[in-house]
């Protein structure tokens, strides 16, 4: 017999075995598993086959079981067919006079409930006990058991194949969803702080994006976001973000561009990346903005930051005008400061100095040789301080009513002494009527200004009068105030003449 013939026979045998297994499953029905009230099973195979089966399996039944079996078989020969197995009776097939509480033989008139309850045409069998299941298992031939097992295996294989197919289909759907997601543009938001910027009237912020998307493709492009950091759309992937240039606000404001770069990972649509990427654009002094900064901002505004090239041009002109105005203002301030410095600068043959800024515009000076007097406004009789140069080794005595308020050594053999009235003391005394010296009598406006100037506006007249001088009339505290101010502001500016 050749190999082809043998293979055909094996295939035929396998097909027959599967057919028998499926047939055996069809034969297993509820009418094969009917039990009576006493738990005695209907014999499916002859006694000889059961005994042979038991012997093949190595089982030895006790004598009592054999006797019971023989007695049952004998009884079955003498009893009607209905006694050997419980017969299923449908309710609608009973005679009219029968009922569920009919009298049963041997039980007198005691009513009994029929355990068989019809449900359509299929009776509901009682559940077999463990012993009944074991006896039934022993009665079943090995061939039938093998066929049943084969059938169960076949069903399991079919079910398993169907389950695997379903799971595989689910996995494929998930993979397809992930693949589709990887090729879908995701809108993400970053953190952005730019004071005064409104991108609806100004230009948007250019963001440089570089990195790699989920396909492994390199990405390098410029995207534009508004003042809230919205406007970026990317495929899932890993990217580096940085600010390419300043936006231009409607009033022409140019911002300082941060140099920081940040790494982000785009995963889903609507993702908030502000925790990973937040940029702060500060407003510099307008006069420090360069032409290069304005040109770069205008370039990106034209390429996508503004609604049109014409709008970008208008914003560029606004930025240039704002910068130029700031530069002009600063230049004017510097020029005025230079003139003021020249006006404040005073000099004699031995020394030079600068009038304190707080005094400038409120005082005037007169000069006599190396003596310089700084007085209030146009009243030469109200000196704030008089500077006198004295050779080293010579003594200095101030005029009556004046006090030495400080001294500056020139280092060339001379010392400059600053002396004058202690206005924080004499003014309150005059107002209180404690002195009638006409030199110490001042209008209230003048008195207030004198106190403020000699203390550098650190104290008001009321504070000096009520808190510092008080009622004891001592000048120590008031004198110290004026001396401290002059020592900090005026005396350090006194230098020897070149």
C-alpha cells in the first residue's frame, strides 16, 4: 500500500471519528438522563457490557451492588414498563378527573404532588446525585466516553478558534486606531506671558519647532501662537520649542525674546503643555530697541504673525516710531541733566561743588573769594548754608545765630566749613513765640520750605515742631537732622579745585 493510499485512509478515519463525536453529542439529551424518585438509572447498555466495562476499568463492585442490580433487573421483568423508569407525563395529557393531588397507590388518601411539571413539551429532569452520576459513568462504554470527550474537544477547539479570531480582530482595531492617531494633527497649548499684547490687533508670537514626529520624520518649522499660547498643531512626537522673534503690539511695543528652549512630548489633541513650556516676554526700555529687533519682528509678522503683509508693515512703522520717540525723549533728558549739572556746579579758586538736586531750582548763590553762600530763592538774607575755606591751623568761628554744620578737608592745606542757621529748630521756636529775633521770623510757607530743604524732605515742619523739638526748646535733635543731611549730600561733593 503506497503512502498516498494510507494518507487517504487516515483522513477518512479522522473524519469518521469527528462525525461519531458530533453524533454522540446529539444523542446526549435529557431523555437519556431521566431518573425516578428512588434514584435508579435506566440502563443504556446490557449488563454484560457494563460488567465488561467495569472489568476493563479495573473496578470491582461489592456483592451487595451486584445483588441489587440483579434484583432490580428481575423486578424490571415483573413490573410494567412504567416501573423501570419514571415516565414523563404532560399536564394537558391527563384525564379530566386526574389532578396534581390524586391519590397514589399504597398511600391511602393522602394527597401527593406530582413532581413532573410540564414546560412546553420538554420535561425538567431532576438533578442526579453523586452516586447516580458515578453509576452512570461506570455503565457508559469506553467507546462512548471517548466519543464524548472527542466531541467536547472539538467544540472547545471551535469556540477557542472563534475567541482567538475575535481577540485578534480587537487587537487589529486597536492597532489601526493607534496608527490613525499617529497621523492626526494635535492642537496643543503652551504657556505665554507678554504684558499688553493683544494678537487680534498686534502680531502673533513666532515659535520655532524642531524634533521628530511619531513616523520618525524630522520636523523644523515656525508656528504662531496668540497671547494665550494657542495655535500650535503637530503630529504626536517629541519636539523642542523656542521663541523665534518678538511679536509687535498695536502700539509698537517690541519684547525681549527669551533664549530658553524647552522639550515637549505631544500625545493627544487639546493637550496643555504649559507645565512643560512657558515663555515670558518682557518689555524693555523703548529707547534700547534696535533696528535688528524691529526688522526680525516685522519679518515673522509678515510671514504668518499678522493678517497680511500690509498689516505687518503698519506694525513695523509703529515699532520704529515708538523707539525713535523714546530715544529722543532720553536724549532730551540727558541734555537737560547736563545743563542742570552745569547750573548746579559751582567753583572758587580753592574748591568746587554741586548744589544738591533737591535744592536745584529753589536756591541761588553768591560768591566772595573762597566764600560761597547758598540762599533760598531770591532772598539773600535767608541763607541755607555758607561755605568758608580756612587754612589748616587757623580757627573758624561762625556768625551769630549760625552753627557749624560740617566740614570737608580739601587735602591741599585747606578745610571748608559749612555753617548756617538750624532751621528745623529756629523755625518752630519762632512760630511758638519763644524768640523775637527779626532774623528768625518767617512766613509760614517760607518756614515750611526751609525745614524741608535743610532735612532733604525727610521730615515735615509739623513733625519737627511736635515730635522732634517739642516743648523743651533743645536744638540737639534738630541740629543732628540738618548735619546728617548735609554730611550725606553736600559735603561729599566739595573737592579741591584742579
